């Protein structure tokens, strides 16, 4: 079965990148900035190309859920409740996510302006503080750069954990039904199509 | 003749592309990042896409071939 001749592309292995990303950020939080690629690329595809090529072919996170869920059988593969992929939940979660992103940027600004100090911790599920001080011992960048790193890494880790939980409970890529990037890019594509 | 074909629900589809990746016949395309579209001539109604779809947006329907080919 697995031996049928399908041409493999380099971007089918980007799930490895999504693991490497978290490993790098564990040792040095500045690597968290690399996650911005996963934010900007899908938007460029959607805004310029009017497609979801990123989601459809090169999102390492989606691939990771498939590799763990299907290939390694860590998913029940059960249908998720319909509300999880309903429009109100998807857009609601997008708004929540963007609000949290904004809060994170504001905290970065506080450190930038000197009103706040760098906190070497990550926050899981927007609630639980986890000390992470080993991942930063100063650099030639100002403190706010590291603060953004801690905040962004928290966001990436939290969303991956949520994705893993729904992967186990439901279908492999259930996260993709309410992933903020997925919702945003599909929304942009739909808007672009109405223009034509 | 009645045949089984995949039929994605435009409204429920989140355009993730999982179905397109899984379809052994390459019968599915994600139309302009909006929703999945099945090429009925290629689809053999195997249901692999439907099982993979995280939004449960695909049903396998029995349809009349003459009508489908228009
Ligand atoms: S919906 Fe999110 S996790 Fe899924 S492929 Fe798109 S960007 Fe990746
Ligand atoms: S039913 Fe099978 S052949 Fe038809 S679109 Fe789905 S995966 Fe492809
Ligand atoms: S797997 Fe389901 S939600 Fe994803 S593109 Fe296909 S039909 Fe749409």
C-alpha cells in the first residue's frame, strides 16, 4: 500500500519543522520569532494568491497532527461535535485569539517603553505560568525582543496543545477546523472571490 | 446507473485540504481557498476523504451517473 509511487515533495516533511521549532525555543526563546513565518506565509498566500495553499500543502502543524494521529494511531478518529466547526465558534475563537495576540503585543510594548520588565516565563492556555528562565540569558537585542519571544512561544505552544487534545479525542486534524490562521485565510479567500 | 460519489458541503467545509491530500484518485480540489470540489468523473466513492475530513463535511451519496455527467 505505502509503496505506490507517489512523488514526494520537500514541503510534505514540514511537520519535522514544527517539532524543531519547539525544541529551539526551549533552549533559546529568541527562536520563537521564527514562528512568525507560519503567521505571515499563509496570509501572503491568501491575500496575494487568493488560496489556502499553505494550509493545503505546507503547514507543519497540520501535518504533525496527521502523522501523530493517523500514522502513529494517536487519534480516536471520531467525528467532532458539529459546533466545533461551526461558523460562530470558528470566528469567535479567531476573535479571542487575536485579542490574546494583541495583549501579548501590548506586554511587549510595556517592556519596550520601560513600563514593564522582562518576565522569563511562558503562559499556557492563557492561564498557567511556567518558568522558562533557562531559555534566555541576555543577548545583544533589547529586552522587548525576548519578551515577544516568550509571549509568542506561549501562543504557539498553547495552540499546539489544544490541537493535540482535539486530535486525540476526535479526528486527526480537528484543530484545522477552528485554527485561527485557517479561519482567517479562508475568510480572506471568500472575500476575494466575492470581489470577482 | 447509480454510483457512489463524494459530496462535500460548501457551508461546512473549512478548506483545510485534508480530503484532497487523502483522495487516492486526486479527485478533489480546494476551489480558490474557499471549499472542496469533487471531480465526479474521477471519484470512485471510496469514502476515504469523508473519513479524513475533520469538519465532517463530506457525505457519500448514491447518484445517478447520467445526471452527474450532464
Ligand atoms: S488550519 Fe491551521 S493548523 Fe491547519 S493547516 Fe491551516 S494553518 Fe495549519
Ligand atoms: S470518495 Fe474516494 S475517490 Fe471520491 S473524492 Fe473521496 S477519496 Fe476521492
Ligand atoms: S477535509 Fe473537509 S473541511 Fe477539509 S477541505 Fe476537505 S471537505 Fe473541506
